[in-house]
């Protein structure tokens, strides 16, 4: 976590913003490779005290060039004074992260299901064209589908980086 100042005249001086970076993770057997169905890059939010996501307006590139770092002693003093607001900002960022994760997980479940169904269809077609049956492979895929969907339903979203930003004129 870090604390910085941002010269931004469009908002009242002293407005607090929280930049948060969240990652969606799934715990499953490695052979399922479920992580490939989830976004590879983290999700970034810039939250104000009202819970609005301002990440589109305040991109990482813009913030990196315009932020002014605060000394650790000053930052610690200010954070103690604004703890209630900071708690609200963190809760708002976690709410946005959870909402984004739900969408990402739903999409991952759909993509994973389509992937396994395509494999099952392929095995069915191979069975129809030849004398070989793939019953064990089909059963394994059905089991993997069930296991993968169950694992994806327990996927979590973790906020792994925070940067508090105070505006000034």
C-alpha cells in the first residue's frame, strides 16, 4: 500500500481516491488448467468515497505521471486521521472487485464448459467413424467438467495492491 497526492481541479481538494488491483484465482487440480479461462491480467479500480469506479478516467498511465509521493511519516499521520473514510473506500473496492469477479467467473464457467463439450463431441464423432470407443475418455471428461465447474464456483477475487490518493489544487 502507498499514499500519494494528485493535482486534480475537477474535484474538491482533499477528495480521497483508492486505487485497487484485484486478481481472480481458482484452486483446482493443475491438470484442469482452469486459470487459463480466467483473465490473465489483474482488474484495476479507482474508487471514490461514493463507491464509483473512476479507473476509465484516471488510467494507470495518467496516475503514474501525475502522482506526487508522500513521505512515510506524513502518510502514516494522515492515514490515522482518515481511517473511517479509508475503511469505506476499501469496502467499496472489495464490492467492485467481487462484482467483477462474478462476471469473470461466469464467463470462465461458460468457456470451460464449451471447451469440454467440444472435446466430448469430438470423441463422439471419432467413435462413430471407427471401431474404437472412447468410453473411458468420455467419462473422464464428464468428471473433469463437473470438477472444473465446482472449482470455478469457489473461485475468489483478492485485492492485492492498494494506493490511497488525496487530491489537491
